[in-house]
């Protein structure tokens, strides 16, 4: 969206990095315009209702039906299989599993 500055991992950010990022955010006119545009769009949304709807949908369609539990159990079993193998055995499968975990793709959130 272009309304911020990409920073290193939080624990690696120095005070100089943070100061430079803050300065850029304050002085970059185009970034400020994009931020104002995004602000107007966000103020038009009913964020609380949307959050309640998403949570209610998740609880109703995933948790109450047992779908989430089955997905989690499958993911957990996959993790156990991956962690029980030697690092070189099925490395591609374990790498794919790690990528899946890191990207949180085992439960893609679908907004209504």
C-alpha cells in the first residue's frame, strides 16, 4: 500500500534505523497522501462488525463443526512425522511443511 517503511526484524532495528524511518514517514509527501487516502477508506469500514462476523463465522463453520480440529490434528501429525525424520531424510517435505507453518496457509482466512 506504500504507507510505511520496510524495516529489519524488530530485534535488529537500531535507533538510527527507526529515526530514519520516522523521518521518511513524516517528510515523504506521497506516502502521506497514500496514508490519508487509506485512512478515509478505513474510517468508512465498520471494523468491529467485520471482526465479529469473521470470528462468528470461524467459530460456527470451523470450530463447531470440527473442521478446525481435524485440520489442526492433520497439521500436528505432519509436524510429528517431519520432526521425527533425520534432517536429510525427506528434506523437501520438511521444508514444504516449514513454509506452510510460516505462511500460516493451513487455515486460510476467508472474509465474508
